[in-house]
C-alpha cells in the first residue's frame, strides 16, 4: 500500500521541480530582456518559487499542524 503513495509524492515532487525550473528560466529571461519596470514581475516570480519550495520540499505547514 505504501508504493502508490510514494509514486504520487514522487510525481508531485517532479512537477514542483519542473515548475520551479520554468519559473527560474522565466525570471532569467525577464531580467535579461526587459530593461525597465522588471522588478515587480521578478519579485512575484521569486515569491511563487520560494513558496513552492517551502511548501512542498521543506514541509513548512508541519510547523502549524505537526503529525501526531
């Protein structure tokens, strides 16, 4: 029974990794191509990327809802 759960978590981890990679590539492309007015979109993309990492890989929600 543990195997399907592991596959689900692995798949979710891969999806989050790909999403973070795409976000980082978008940040880089935005920083290189746009000359002015780029700070707000970069901050939004960085915040989304950091939130995904904190939620999925660092399990930050366990600070408020620990397993018993």
